[in-house]
């Protein structure tokens, strides 16, 4: 039963909504709202939304304005009466919106013949613009005799291609950003004259919404991705065009914005960092910030909200919970070495993490090598991540920033909807680090294999071809880490082969397994350690199947760079770092190039010698006279074409090997062409080398520089 005291109010509400017509439905907006507003066309309706400019969070306010579909654009906030106005494209009339975004149509006394999609309000006048039509205004003062009468501003520039504009709250001029050029225009509302005052550095198909805040910052929104940019016009007499990414709202094809220009941009339920403000921490300085999602996308177990950043040396921990609990440093940050960082992902969602380190201690995260983690996707739980400390990192106190959220390529500042930011004061430890490269810092040797051992096969030496470099990291005259960098240069094998590296004489137990890091194509390989188990010497698996590292080409046998036209744009690269638990003398490092080898991929067929069986991981093929690993089998020595005679192994009856090292980046023979046909001095070089002549005495030392050019891959 309805109480009788409520009936008059209900009747009044019904009367207003039924009356319709030109009467405003409800109350105006409260004072001067701090949020921005959007009108966006979607699913056959105009959606009215609020936007938290600090993070880009969007909330739908109304989808039914009682005006039909796709009718409203050029919306603007009027500080004189606190209503929003927009242009009705169907009726070519003005519309007044109340705080519930219910509209009242206000017909012009002299209706236009075009629709408009650019508009704003200043001094109780609605200004609107269309390219090649002009700049117009009408007064919104219903006591003015010219109320709702359109006036054209004669002489106005009509050629600017803009999708929205906004009045500056200080100088009273109109500002807009042209999408195609990124140019910032200033438009005089009295005479319509327009001039380019700066370039923002950002372009778009359209910047469909523009807003000012009370300080004079202009915010403009790119339709295609919803990115909100902020350009500094706080001093209209000194406009530099300095523009930054500020937040991310919702993308759309149709977009327009309105805001009370005399309101500040504020934030609530937002997480900030606490590093010094030179790193971009406070809202005024476009600091890193996230709208908090308490269920997902946070570090550790705690997250707290601030209205703005609490800058170091102050701390938000003194006024709220300790939310810097998601990252811990397990090793020191030493230039030239890798450091281990433990990260705890809270909540229940898979999350992207990005991190920056101020390696040169200059007070920002903007230098080229300071993004230490880039868009790494992690599931909830605890993860150990390796950070490469640059060799030129400057010793002393500095800062690091970690951000998690649902955006893969987050920046080190600016706002996002979901996530958390945590800043950490760090210490970079001084170290005397040098490097010893083989063959040099910028060059590679080539390691080439025939994979049909113990059969010779076609002996074209293009089954597996790897460009290969070894780097020793040396501190205080001791080797603390060994790195190997390489790339796949050619693959001419029918069979699937893995690639690995053994460090003869270096025990597996001497390697710091937690800090071993393997990357493929620049991305860290997650999961099991590449340090192979059940080995005596240290052995690292680069990949268990090289055949899966490149796109299959049109060469008939899924080859890579071994036949004419047999190439593609992808190129598999790898890097592996092997830190030592205890530094060793340089004399204890294995002879270069260590012991790179290929092995048979598990559960994949091989050549006819194996009669349909699959030898798998125990089948290893090494450089001549290099030892098997603990997991390799010697069962095939002396069989088929192999002539086993210690200390000579992996050689045929002519002493020719199944794997060879070449001292440069080498072009292998075309598929099916014997290496001795493509490089006539190859066999002579092997024979001369076997007689233990010094290299300078070997007349065939440069055999790889004299190919039969039509027989090698080009």
C-alpha cells in the first residue's frame, strides 16, 4: 500500500514526464561537476557517460534520452544554469539535458540547414561549428530577445578539420586539436580568427571530445582507442605544445564531450606511487595511477586508495595500510649482472606487469634502457623474474616503479582503470665489470651441422646453421657469468632438432640455477629452468625443437634459407645467461666456443639408419672431438659412416666432421650441394688442421671466403 503522503510527489513526477514538450524534466547538475561527460553513439542509441579524467574510468549514465537514435552531438556544459546542451541532428534544434540526461528540445527561431557536431558554451552562449559552413552562436538567456536565435560570426575560419573544441576558462578563447596534423588551434570567438599556436605531437582520425580544467589544461580524447591526452595551456601567452598521454577512456566511432571548465580534475578510489615527483607521481604531474579493482590486478595482498600521491619522503603507509608488499629484491642490483625480483600477483585474474628502473639516477624513467619488464603476463601467485642491470648503471640510491593491470603496454606515468602501482627505493651496488666477447662484441661465428649422424647424408652442412657469440662477464678478474647470444641462420633438415650448449669442466652445481635466464626473440622464456637436470657438467637447452622457431616457407620440405626463394622475414634469436654461484678464474672457462650441439627432438622420426625408431634426446651431434653430455649415448659411435677412434670422435673415414665452426657469419651451400663442391678448400682445411699446424700456417685457413658463388645461399 502506498502512503498517502507520497501521492502528491508521485503525481508531480508523472506530470512532468508526461508533459514533455519544452519543459525541463528535472534538476540541473550539482554546482560545477568535476567529472567530464561523453555522448557516444553505440548500438543504435546515444549513450551518455561520465568520465573520470584522472584514470579514464567511464560510467554509463543514460541510454534513453527520449529523442530517438543517433541524434545528439556537440554537447556542452553551461555554468550559468548548470544544464548540458547539445545539437539534435534530426530536428536541427538545440536540446537541454537535465542531470539525468533526459532531454528537452529547444527549437531555434531560425533553424539551420546543416547539423553540427562541434560545440561548447561560454558566457551563457552556445557556440557551434562545422567545417566549410562556419562558426555560429546563440544566447541561452531566455530573457534576451535573441534567445535561441542563431548568429553567424562573419569572417570566421571555416577550413579547420576538428571534431570538438573547448573554451579556455582563463583567456576566454576557443582551443581545438586537429586530428590529421596534431596542430593546436586558438580561435577568437568574437571574430572567428584562428591560428596554430603549437603542435601536440599526437594525431588521430578524430579527437572527438575536448575539455578544460580550472588550471587551463586541455584534455582531448582520441576516438579510435579512447586515449586521453593533456596539453598545457595554463599560461595562454606561453604555449609550448607540451602534451602527454594522461589516461584511457572508451573508444568509439562517434564521440563528443562536455565539462564544467572551472572544475579541477580530481580522483577517488585511486592508487598512486610515492616516488619523488620528478618520476611523474602526483596527479598534477600526470603521475602513475590506477582506479582500484579490489578483486583483481594488484600486487601482493594489500592495496589502498589516495586522492593524490603522497610524495617521498612522506609515505602513504603512515595514513593507511602498507600496500608496498608485492615486490621483493632477492639479489643485489649489480651493473652488468642479472638480479632476481620476486613478484606476488594478487586477485584472481591474469595480469600484465611492467617495470622501470632509474639506472642513471637522473630522476626519471624515460631513458632508453630503463624499462626493465615489458608487458609480461603473469597468473595470480608468486613469480621470480630476472632483471638485467645495464653495465653502465650508476651506483647509489635510485627508484624503481612496478605497474600491474589489464593493459599490456602501460607507460610509466598516466592513468589506467584497473591495476596498481608500487614504487621502491633501490640501491645500485658498485662493481668493476668488464666483458670478454668471442669472437667480438658485434660479430658472430657460425656453427653448422649435418643431422643424419652416424650417416653422412648429403653433406651440404645446412641442416642446422647457427650464428653464435659467447660473452664472459668478469668482475675483479673473475668470471661471474657466461652468456651466449645467437640466431638461426638456416635450417635445411627434414628432421626435428633441439639446440643446447654444454660447458665442459663446469659442473651443473656451479651454476646459479635461479638466475639462469633464457630469451627467445627478446622475450623471457617462462616455465622450467633451461639448465638441464641429471647432468654432471652444466648443460642449457636453448630449444627442444628448432623446427618450431620459424614460419614454414614454400620450400617443399619446410626449410629455411637453404634454397632460392626459401626465406621469410622472421628470424629466431636467443640469449642465455648463466651466472656462477662462485666466480671462477678465466683459465677455468671452457675453450671457445664452449660445446654447442644439436640433439634429436623427442618423439620425432629420424633418418633410415634408425629403422623407424625415434632415438630422442640421447642422440647428440657435437663439433668434432667434443665430448657427449651425461645424457648422450655413445651407442652409435663406429656405426655406419662414423669412424670412432679416440681422441677423434664425430668424424668419418676421411676425418671430416658432422659439425663445424666457421669464424664469421657464413652462407651455407644450397640444399643438396656437398660442402666440398660449394667450398672446394673445406676438406683441405680439415686435413691441415688435423695435422696440428698453427692456424697461421694453415694455407686453407680462409676456406670459407672462396665459395663457388652459385652454389651457396644468397
